[in-house]
C-alpha cells in the first residue's frame, strides 16, 4: 500500500468531471472513470458484497492464478462411456445448462436424434424422437461431467473423446472430435452422411489420432499451441486455422511413421487439414480444464463456465458451486452464408463460450483481424472489443498475448460484479446454427449473453 | 560467481518476450551471463555453448533460465519480474475509458487515490473496490449510510489506507487541492478535520497570516460519531505526526461524540507534535493557536459595521455547515439554514457551485420586515462558483438590512479574493475574513 502523503498523486475520478478538470489544472495525473450506475436490481447485492471485497479479491486472485497455472495437456483418446462419470448407454449429453426434451431447440433435438440412432438406441429418426419425448434417454449437460461440446454438444456413450489433463491441479476435461463444417451432428444434422462420418470418427480417426499421440511419446501442450495460434491470427473460438495447422504439424512426423493402413492415416491427415475448426475441439477442453481448476473457490466472483443449450444461456461462478444462472439465449448479430438470414438463425448454442471464459474467443478478438469482418467492423473494432473486456476481467493472461496490443495478455477471469456494475457484457463471437435441425451452420457473428444470468449470479453470491 | 539453471516445464513464452527478458535481466548488477529461453534444440545448443549443463529430456515447451552471477537469486527475481510485467501500450485517444475503479486500477496500477462523486447508494461497492486494490479514497459523495461509512473506514484502517468522507468536501494533499479547497501556501501546519468548510476557514485564516499548510485531511462530518469512532481522524493524526513537512497539527470537528473526543484527545496527547484540538474552539481561535505554534500571528479582525445596529431578527444563510453552526452558536438566536445540508442538495449542486436556492431564500428573507440582519458566507477556492460575489451582490444591492458576509478565501484563489471582497462591499455588505467575527458583528448589528 502506497502512502498518500509525500508522493505524487495519481487520481481515479469517478463521478463529476469538474473534479477531474480541477485536478488536471493542478497538473495532477487523473484517470477519468466512465462510471455508470449498475444494472438495476443489483445495487443491494453489490452493497452487500462490498464489505467482503478483500476476501473476494483474494478468492479471485486464486481463481485467476489457477486458470493461468493450469497446464492443458492433450494426453490421449478414450470413449465417453469410459471417461465420463455416470455415462450409461442411454445417456445423451448436450451443451449448456440442463434442459428437457420439451424445451430443446431444433438443432439440439436433431443432434439428440442423430446420436440415438448412432448408438442404436432407436431404429430410425422418428423412433428416436418418440423415445426422447417419452423419457427413454437420460439428458444432462456436458459441463456437469467434465466435458464440453460445440454447438449442440451432443455426446453419447460410444463417442470417442480427447482427454486433456491438467497435471498441476490434477483434473481432466473431455471433448468429442470436430466433424467439420456443413452438415454435421453438432448443428443438428443427422442424415446418413452425418452418421457415416460419426462412425468413421469412432472407428478410424479416433484410433489413428490416439496412436499418433502415443507415438509422439508425450502429451501435447495445448496452452503453448493456443498461445502461438493467437500470434498467428486465431482467437481460439471462431478462427482455429493456425491452431489446427500447428496441431497437424506437431502430429505429422508421428502420422507418417504410423503403422497400419496408410489409407486411414492419409484420410485422417486429409480430414484434419480440411477442417479449420478441428482445433476448436481441443481448445475447448483445454479451456475447460483450466476453468474447472478455478471452480469451487469460496467467495470468488469469477465466472468458470458460460454455456448455451440453444434455449438458455447459463453461467457458473467459482464461488457458488454447481449452480447454473440462466437467461434466454440471445440471437446472433452476424454475417450469413448466401441464401440465409437472421430469420433462419437459431438462438445462441454451444459450450464453446468456455473459450471466452478463459480469455480466448471474443476476449482475444484483437488477435484475429482475419475474422474481424464477422464483427462487422475493422481491426480497430476488434482491438476495442478486447480492450472492453479488460473492464470486466480480473486478470490478464501470461501466455495468451495480443500482438497489436503490445503483446498484452488477454483479459482473463470474468468478474460477475464488474459485469453488472459496468453493464459491459462478455463479448462472444460464435457460429450460427440454422433453427431447423440438419441444415447446419448458416453464419457467424456476435452475441450478447443475457444480463439476467449475471444479475442472478451476483445476487446468489451476495446471498440474496 | 555462482551458476544457476532453473527449468520450468510447460511454461511457454514466445521467443521475443524471452529475448527481452534476458536482456533486462542481464542488466542486473553482478550478472555475468543470463540465458532465458525455451528448450528448443537450437537454444539447448546455445546453452551448451555458454557452458551450461541442462537435462537432456527437455522439450520446446519447457522454459530454461540459466544464470551465471554473483547473486543468482537477484537475477532470477529480475527474470520473474520481467516475465510477469504487464505489457503496456501507449494509450490512444480513442481508447475507451475504464468503467469501474477496479478496472482503472488494473489498467494503471500507479493510481493512488479514488475520487468518488457518484450517487451515495453506489459508494459501498466502488469504495470497497478501490480499497481492495490499495487506493486511498476521497469520497465527496453524500447519502452514504453511517454503517457503510464505518465499515469502509474499518477496512481502510486494516489496509493502512485513508478513507476521506463520506461527504468529504475538501482536502489538500501535498499542495494539491481536492474538492472544494483553497489555493493556500504550503507550510508547517497540518490539518485534520471532520468538517469541509471548517478546514477551509482555518486554511484561509492561516494563509492570511502568512502561515502555510502542509496537508489538510478531510475525514467526513460523521467521523467523530460514536459509530465511526474517529477512525480516520486518528489515522490522519498519525500520518501528520509522521510527516516531515508538518510541525504543528490542528484537529477540527463539529461537536464530536464525547467518548470519541476523549479518544482523539488521548491520541493527540501521544503525538510527538503539538496538536490544537479545536472541538471547543472557534475556527478563528484554532487558527490563531496553530499560527502561534509555528511562530505566526493571526491579525486581529478589524472589520466594523457600516451602519448603526437595528434590533431585529438575524437570518443566517450558509453554504458551509460548520460555518453555519459556528455562527449560530455565536449569535445565539435567529434562524440559520445550511444549504449544503443533504436536505437541500438532493438533486441539485452544492450551494458553493449553484447559488440559486440560497439566493431565493435570501430574497424571501429580505422581504421579511422582522429580519434586520442577513448573515452569509461566501466560500472561494477550487471547485467553487467562479464568481459568487457578483451574483450575491446583485441580490443584496440596495437592501436596508445589515448584510454581513464571512468571506472564506485565499489570496491565490481563482476567484480573486480582493475583487470578491470589493464587489460585495460595493453592494453594501460588511465583509469579514473570519466567520466568527462575522457572527459577532451580526450579533452586534441586531442589538447585541
């Protein structure tokens, strides 16, 4: 703590500008805070949390330190039924907070139906829908089993999953393999082509990938890859071209040396090379393993999960245990593929906002000028997007740096108090799913999480 | 010379960062060789070339810090400092402003004081955030509950910080005027006060005697209440006692809680410097004694009434709370209104900035045939109205009644003390330098 007397004053002015002017006229360094009243309905909760500010600060320091210290290591490949707790043959996991069949959006239903057929739980699509409606399947969020899934995020028992280990805190996270763009299960597509690809991923890709990993002789440090990818124009959510390339480069020698049918190895290499988003399904569990390391710290106001099921957007705080705080999933403001428009868009869906939770995605937008047009602006807007996120984030990343911001670390650790106080919402950039199952991705853009979720979270933390 | 090789597995940094870190650490005293790099084959070869031995099983995601130095720990500390140093960029004009104090503090760790003038309901959160990051707080905002104020001050004490306020009008820290404060010269007297205009009056009286102020610490009008217990006045006394620029200390407050007053007296007794406790003195007396302690002399007030006394009511219309209560005590009768009170500042600016409400009441009082003496204060200085005398002069010009104005200002104030005095005198007012003297004249003018 700096003494006040006998040192140069540096003043943060919140409120009337006149006082800042007056200080500047006396040649005092003044930082003008653009203070606004907090989100209505949170005043009492914020006041109640105020006396605990120091305890919360210590808890938040710990949470951000854990996110930062975690080492997401790609360790191997397994099967959902073996890896995920309580994964029965009839369990179907999904993205976002908990939801029943009746409330599921089109793409999520489509993916559930596809997974049921893929698992042999239903004879055909109509059968799957009927069984889903009659309670034949057990639904649950990926997040509650250590997993994450992009878009619909549907995971069923036989699906192969990558295993990301964090040796520092001893936790793991899991994710399915990315299926590519177009007609894919995660966008609710479930026709024969989709099912055939799922089978190929299970039978060929997972095996080749696992053996190549094993051949490398040790896990792959995903933080290192993501950190490099950020300096190559990725932001780790909507652009994964550099991450995918770096991953493939890392795997390449092992793939070449791999025993077994060369055609399979080549097909896998071709599949990864042809799918810019392959790395998303590694960036997500890498993010999850870091965020989970920061969960469960008493009094911490840091967000450790943001996830959408296409109907609701849910968040979890480090200091409030397993509770979800939800609000309606937003509509995405973005660019559409030819022939589609906002009327085709499904509300926001997917666990991929786990990347924003640890300082990637929208929080690292400044690193990705190549996709800035999705934001509807120029590179300056991308810089401003990241800059705005520092206002609601507790810390800055050591490893994820933004070249055009002078290699400043990305903002990490969303403080729910700051979200409601500043009324600045986390900046999320995401893909847009068609509202009908099976059509696939129709665009990409920006979405605002519902303020309601943060209001509920702050109130819960304040015990009101 | 000691050799030191540290390996941090999985700690990835890009090569440019590490080259910058190596360069900075190599500048540390006694450093002979510093190599900080990822264990890439190339770097391992370079390390071997420098004579360092490293484990063979390292990979390109492992950080190696290799040092040869007189005091390797010092160089390691330098490396860690550089690795954790936040990158800073030159802020561009269009960079959006921070929207909260915590955010401002994160951006600019050098910020030392939070100046709050936000609505009182929101002070608890922002002030707590400021204290949590180690900023002192000047809380101009009013409307903060006593409970919140006490809690914030307890936190401040724990953290070794100052919480000035709530409803703190003034402070002078190292010559910097915060809030409503006067451009007084710097000098040997330190002031700590639970009263904004009380501090201003003492500052200005001292200034008129050629005695300067080291620091003036406002602590908020309720600091000496039983609930708050004088936490910040005690802290202020401590700070001034330790401060090399301060020779003598004045503590002023509206009438304090008796037990708290006792505690402050005890704290003052334990202070190695001379302390004038002004709780039972007029501000004039407090300033006189403080001046004496540092070898100064406050000139005796010489202003006199400009017409014969006229028995009748006294109406006190004040912008400063302490000035108002002091005058009321001295006059002993009449009606006194403090327009700076919360009751009159809801939804409008303080009367030192916006005189309109007081001028309305002045006009009404002037029309009241029972009122023979109008007693007012005019407070100059930073933050105050740019020319209060001209507006007030227009309102009193031609009035029959005695108009007595206590003019609280310093010669260097932006409003021009002499011009303000002349403007008021031309309009028929008796203008005094001391508030107590204005009150004495008002008493005399109304028939004693």
